[in-house]
C-alpha cells in the first residue's frame, strides 16, 4: 500500500470514528448537489434562488460553486469574490475568509481554479480542508453544490458523495435524455443516491408532470428506481432580465411567476421528509467519507 492510500485510509477511519462520538451529534448541514445532464438549463439560477428562498424560510444555507469549467454564481449576484477554494486548499486562507457574502448576506464559496486541485491534495492539505469544511458545516442547515453539467468524473463523484441530488432539466428532449443519462450513470455507480427533479422553463404545470412521467417511466423500467418531481419553474422573461442586471430573479422581481414557483418549491422541499443516502454517515462527514473513497 502506498503512502497516499495509507493516509487516505487513516482519514476515512478518523471520519468514521468521530461520527460515532458525541461531538458529531451536533448539527451538520445536509449536502445537496444541483446537477443536470445538459448545460444551460438553469442550474445556477435555480441554486441561487432556491438558496435565497430557503434562507427566507429561516434556514442557514451555503452555496458552493463547484462548476469547474463555468463557475458563475458570483456573476449572477454581481459579487466579486476576493478568494476562492484555491486559497483554502493552499492553506493561505481559512474557511471564514473564503466564504463570501453575496446577495442578502447569502454565504457562498467560489470554486474557481481550486476545484481541480481538490483532487490531488496531500494528506495534510486534505486534513486541513476536511476540518475547515466540517467547521462551517456545523453552522449550516444546507450546503448546496452547483455542479458542472454532464458526466465528468469530478461531478459524478460529488453527486455520489452528497445526501441527495436535485436534477434540473427543461422540457427539451435533449435536456431530458441527458438528465436521464446522468441519473443512469450515477445510479450505476451508487444505488443510494436519491434524486428529485426540478423541471425548469415549463409553459405550465402539466408540462412538468409530462417530463417527470417520461423520466420516471424509463427509470422505473430500466433502473428499478423512482425519480420524483420536486417542482417546476415557469419559463419567465424576468429570469433573463435579472441575469443581465446581475441580481437574483427572486430579489429583482419578487412577484414574478418564476420567483413564486421557487418559493413554492422551497416550501415543499422543507415539507417532504428528507430522503437520501442510506448509510449512517450523513452531512459533511458522510460527504467527505464517500468522496475520499472515490477520489483515491
Ligand atoms: N425559468 C427560466 N425562464 C426563462 N429563462 C431562463 C429560466 N431559467 C434559466 N433561464 C435562462 O437560461 C440561462 C442559463 O441559466 P443558468 O442558470 O446559467 O444555467 P446553467 O447553470 O444550467 O448553465 C439564463 O441566463 C437565462 O437566460
Ligand atoms: Mg451554471
């Protein structure tokens, strides 16, 4: 066994031990990934406005911009992050320093160029990252990862490590088939990942149900799994207008149809019993544990 594998095993078993101690019974954020098969379907807008809606409902939410290629949560809020994950990974900054406060004091971490480095960390850097991310997790109810579209190895690792995955798609046939492909590949790697659908840019509620039925039918037949609908967001020109203003649409146009949809969806999200990873390690410890096992 090489050094790196050995140190990884040590870290994994530390996480397992500490999760059974009293300290870990303290609160730990639920880890959600927002993903899609196809790009440009509205993941980042959904992540941002969903997080704001949960915040309005009294929950503590942190956004982690984990889209390696096209990170842009900051742009959608008109924020200019000083630091990103890179500075944390290099040990140059603490987690408090890399967490930026965006619209309405919504905390977020800009992934930036650090994301690629996350996969090649030394043991001491990895320990530092794990302890820092656990620290912040105790102060949050939800950590939402906005992942890249599609099936890169990194994205799939994030999804399988999280407590659940919200899959965003539009009613376009290409977006639907790509969403299904994502679910299929992730499910093939880890049958415990729970998915829920967010159907974006619909003309009406029926259309959202039709898209859900299409995905559910194949998922049931070929994967023997359920992919329930979490909610839908109407196609609404206010979204693009808000993007141009670099203000979240639910803030810029609080009574527009998309903003009301997001609000309804967030309320439903909090109402439905939380599903997710069946193993005992949930929250950030479970996330790091599963993620590390897949990474090395
Ligand atoms: N509900 C919606 N109604 C109208 N346009 C939308 C909606 N959601 C997203 N869009 C458009 O799609 C673009 C891409 O959205 P974005 O959230 O950046 O997608 P992704 O993160 O999946 O690449 C937005 O800039 C906006 O113009
Ligand atoms: Mg995006």
